C-alpha cells in the first residue's frame, strides 16, 4: 500500500505518533523522558511551533503540534528524532535504528475533535493501566494543563479549544479536569485509531472543506529535494 501524502500547510495541527523500532522501549530511565522533553523544547524555541498536548510512554510518544511557516511537521520531527537518537546511542553505547521508519501525523481540526484527541493522548496511561488517576502520570501534559501557572513547554494560552472552555483560567481548568475524567465515545476512539494508522485524518466536516485548498499540487519533475539539516 502506498504511503499517504503528508500535507504541509502553516497553521495545521498534527497528532504525531512515533514508536520505538520493533516497539522496543526507548525511555529506560526518568532522565530519558526529561531529555526528550528538553529536545522538544529546544526545537520549539528554534522553529516556533505550538505544542498543545503530549504523552511519553516507554515505547512510543504522542504529540499534538501546530506548525507555522518556519518548519514543516516532517522537519520538526526529523530534528527531534535525530537529536534524541544521537543522545540514546551516546548514553547506551548502541547503534542502528531507535525509532520506527516513519511516524504518523494525522491532521486534527481545531474544534471538539481536537479536545477528543487531547483526551485520547493524556488518558493513554489510564488505558494502559499504568496509573489509576490521570494526574498520577508524570510524563504527560495533563499536570501542565491543570495548573494555574502557564508552562513554557505547552502553549495552553494559544489553544483556543482550551481557552473556550471557560471565561477565565480557573473555569477552563475546572471544565478541562471534568472532561479528562470522562471516557471518550467509542466512535471517536475508533476514528482516532484509524487516523493513527495513516489512513485518514481526524477532522470535522466543516474543516474538511477548508482542507481542499491545502491539498498539495502535483510537482514538476526536477532536482531532488535537499536533505533536511538539523542543528
């Protein structure tokens, strides 16, 4: 089966899923999780993308990223993955692939569909039965979402799906906490999982019409694209 075309357009929001090669564990110690978040923050400052939600599991990651005109989702993830792989090989004296060959990045519309994806991402440790309460997991964005002080890692104040929950941050946090206690309806879970396999996007019908203008046009035959360089 041919790989689906990855759509690049400033302002799009992507649900990024990447897994360890052969589903191997990639975070073996607490320092590994911290290092990966540090790498995300480094390239977040460099390219100015928005991070709205995340969850790091021991053998895979979920990121909810909104891009701008500085870098595509492919460039962002290549830089993050290369930097992490270098650190992993240096620390554990290994070689070869750490991550699987291609990450998934279905597009998410910035409406209730995005809230469902945020639920899916941050409830991941609950579904895996790693913790009994969502706030007990250390390596997701949930605790940053529900604290009064803004975080430098996630862009809560720029996430209108979050800010539209209430008239002030206290009300937004209260409603968000309630939403995270609730399960996701089966239709949304099924569609999110389908999108994670690369077959579709998780977007509303209204947003789908907007995407027609974002579809890539056929490219002329010419020089090959330059390899992305990360620093």
